[in-house]
C-alpha cells in the first residue's frame, strides 16, 4: 500500500472542508440548526460586518440564526461559485427573500421588503470544522433594477422555495 502523496492529502482536506460547509448549509433551518452548529469549533467566530455582528460561541450563533429564520421567508437561492483551499471555503450566492418581521438585527430594510441579497461566505476551516464564518451581505431591494444586476452563469444552481 503506497503512502498518500501531498497532492492527495491536499485534495482530501479540501473535500472534507467542502463536505463540512455542505453539511452546515444543509442544516441551516430551525429544525436541524443543532447539526449546522455542530460543525463549528468550540472557539467559533461568526461575523457579519455589514450588520456589525460578531459572535464567539455556538449558543449565541444559534440564537442569532433562530431570530434570522423567524424574520425572513426565502423565495430562491442561486448558488454561483464555490472554491476551497486547505484552510478556507468561499461561497458566493444570491438569496431572494422577504423580511417578514423584526429579527434580522441591523438589517437595512424594514419588514415587508422583498430583497435580493448577494451573500459571500468565507469559512475558515480547522481539522474539518468551521472556526470562522464571515458573511459578507450586499443588501438590495429586489425591485431595484439598477443594483440587482448579477452575472448568473448557465451552470448556477437555483433552488426555488415558492
């Protein structure tokens, strides 16, 4: 049996990192939020700079997610790009949603607004877990045709919820 090459080790780490982020995204909902949080390290740093939020423990992140879930109705997610290294996973997506109530702390729009949010996630990884999640949000009113002008490639994965 031959030893794993450096390239094979690198590819295995990247595959694990992508699988961890997939598991996290798959469980970002009220019913399985504990599974989404389980892929964090104990010293997680969760940051959303556009809304001035930084959390440093799993329970606070979980509470923030539950508030967000209660405050929005997602209509569609368009997954544009994903790339990973041994230490980082970057994901670029567009969320079409309606703000349904207060709960999206420091959100630039009031409840009732239909939004198109370009969302870049930068996940820092350590030993197959997420140790930092930065969510870079670009908020736009969905009906603002001057600002909602994204280059959506033919291979983008689109999930429609309603």
